[in-house]
C-alpha cells in the first residue's frame, strides 16, 4: 500500500478500495466532475453507477473520487454519488488550486481530471478513466485559457484513459503542450488523436500501442526509470456511437461563439460548452459522451489488470 496513505490526514479510502490495495488488486480511479457538472439528474447518477459496475465486470475495482464534507474520498458510497448527482452545480468544481480550500472549509467538491490524479496518486492508484482530458482552449493565444489537467499530467504519475482531449478545445495546441512537457500521448489501436465525439482527427499521437499489456509495460518502464508525469491513453469512441465530424464541429463553433458573447471563461467554460453542444445536437452528443466513458472504463480496467500483473514480476 502506498506510504502516503498513512501520512495524509485529509484522505479517506473506502473499505473496498483499502482491501484492493492491501491485496494488490487492480483499481481504476474515476472523477466526480462528470457527475455534478457533466450530466443532468438522474442520468448522472445512473451513469456513475453503471461505470463502476462496468469496471467490476471487467475484473477491476472502481474508486470514484470526490471531496465530501472536506474529506478527500477514494471510493464513494451510493449515497455519496446520489448527493453529488442531486446537488450538481451547487458542488464546487475542484482542481489543484481549489483543493486545499475546499478541504479546509469542510465543503463538498467534485474532482476534475487534475485533482482526481492528485488524490489517486496519494492513494497509490495508477490508472484513471475519464471521458476526455482538458487542454488548450480555442483562442488561448489571446485568453491564455489552458486547463490545469495538462500541467498535472506533466508531474503526476497516473495513466489517464480518455477519448482524447475534449473536441471543444484546440487539439493541435493541446498536443504541442503535452509534447513540450514530455507527456506521452498513446493512441490505443490508432495513429491519430481521437477527438472525443469523433474517432479521429488530423493530429498524430506520439506512439501507437495495440494491447493493454504493451501500455502497462511502458508505464512500468517510465516510472521505474524515474521519469515523472502521467501517460495519456487515447481510446477512440466505438464506431457505432461516433458522431459525424461536420455536425459536431458546427455545434462546437456555435457554442464557442455564444460563450465568448456571454463572457463565459475559465473553469465554467467546459460545462457550458458541453451542455450547449448537447442542446444543439438534440442530445446525441450526450449519449455519445456516456458511451465513450463506458468504453474508456473497460480499457482502463484492462490496463490496470495488466499493470498489476506485470508488477508482480521481479
């Protein structure tokens, strides 16, 4: 078990996850912003529980992460998931900069990719499944709006399985940022970066790997060599749920214009853009979002299992 667990007085780990850590079972971390800020109720609750079940059925242990009454929680109860789902935007969206203040104030907080990575590493969890990572926002050359997720990936040792970066972002600049900070961008069975709702984009990944065991071996080599930072594992949305590129791009461009006109920026921009894209696509993008999360959870479980197995070997 990770030595930091005993040292962190603000961290609570569920009995299921404690048992998994003690017995070297594969674990997959899950974020909670997708529950409170990503979907309407009760779909958010149902999806969160289904994702956990998907991980269990794939042979790993789910560990949904959030802040509950000022405590960093690894592994939520059904009641705690219900709380986040019902409270929705009343729950603070928490990234690295917000984490100590939400804990100190005893409030509830939903963790982003960045803060989920931080807490997962504290608990000794190496694999994390999400929908899409944050990145460099469109127009960042003027706004400097760059997600804290990217900096976290540069310094926190957690592998993040995602459907690429959210397609509301500037994908080219996001890749450049990851490259500059030495973050591997692994394409799972693809040589092109998935674009969240779409299976591909014009941008190449840094390496293609076709098997979870290959990914797990690379993770082990990276971290055993003392190379700090995460790994992005970009997993294309299943073909039957992918959306036409023209349709999604038109919706995104309209949503971005509306956000600019309304002065919406910073950490409020992503929830606004995703919600507006859902409206503009008649709910089709929301269903695609749910399906890609399930797909990522299954791959994350496979990677976690392979990583746990490979670390048994001397």
